[in-house]
C-alpha cells in the first residue's frame, strides 16, 4: 500500500489518482475530506499531529510525504512503526539553493536522510499553479500585478510533479537520489500573463509591482523568512534556480509541460 499525504493539494490529489489508475492500493491522508477516485481509502490525519498518522500508515510500505508540521522525526517514527520502507519527500528547490531561508524543508530533508528508510527527495522550484494567485484580478479586469516582470524561471506543472512522484514510488532505482524538478524552459511573469490571455482569447495586462508592494502582500499568508527567500528567488535568482533540470524528462520519458499548456488546461479559473 502507498500512503499519500496532502491528498487535497495540487500534487497529492493527482498522485493518488495516478497510483489508483495504475492498480496500486492507496490511502490518502489529509486534514479535511477529499474527493478521490473510487478505490482510494481516505483517512483524516494531520502531519502536525504525528500520532494521528499511526493508524493511517499501518500496512503501508511506501509514503509520499509533504513538508508540514514541525516534527519530521515523529512523522518518520510513525511511518516506520506502520511498516513503511520507502519515503518520497516533496521538498523545495530552496532547501538546496537557500537553506537559511528554507530551513523547514531543509530540516525535513535531513530527517529523511537519517531515517534509515529508502528515500528519494523531489525538489521543485516554482509551480505553474502559483498563477492561481492572479485569478481574481484577471477575472475582475484582465490584469496581473506581480514583481520582477522580466525575470524568467522554469516553473513546473504540479501534474508533472505528481507523475514523477508516481514513478519514483512504483519503480526501483531511485533510492538515495535528489531530483531537481523544473519545467521545459524559463518564463517571466510578463510572459505568463500573456499566456493566460492567449488561453482566454483576450489580452491580459501586466502591471509590475515594486518589491515592497509584493512583500506586503506576501506577508499576509507567508512567514517573513520565506517571503524574503521567495522574493530573492523571484528577483535575483542564482544560476541553479534558472537552470532547466533534465530530471523530470528522464523519469517521465517526455518533456515536462509548459506554462502555456497549463494555462490552456486551467483557463476556466481565470474567466
């Protein structure tokens, strides 16, 4: 059995569906109810409350783990107690490029490496789906406001992250590996706004924010160290954060999907 945490999220929900379609026995863990494919068992559990996971993980031999909660050691103890042998951690590129700002995922990575379990770490950069943050303003007046309009980063489709995770969970040969996951090429916020406009069939205007304006907005829902790290990546990325990684294509046997493809498939969210 494969246990999937974050079953209501962009990656976890897709992953559970992919695994079920491949004939795997799947238990989906999340704090709230989730709409899942037939045959997927759902259990309410919270990574911030490791004891709540023990029963859910009983009988699982593999675990897809999000960076959540504050005690990765306790989560991994619960996994071992349930019989888990393999763990795939969804971390963040920032854990490698900016560990001081991304201490939380970096701590999870270290705990996984020390766990004694067979482990694989996935490090995506930005998600295509981060553009959902623009949906309200696009619907209101066909406008996108964002900082650093001409700085390009190779964001990735969450569906491709889920497909990579499904392959890693089901195949041998990935133990002890850390995979950097990117899209097929860098795009700028200005280009992503234009791609949304193309998907809608009408122009979307780009308005460049100052760093200060963006910071004030992000502080409403993100801790300050993460805001500062994220703004540094968005505005002054290091070389590793702008590079296109071959890892997703190697594992999937195809190129990862572009932002334009994601926008076309999700245009309804911006109408």
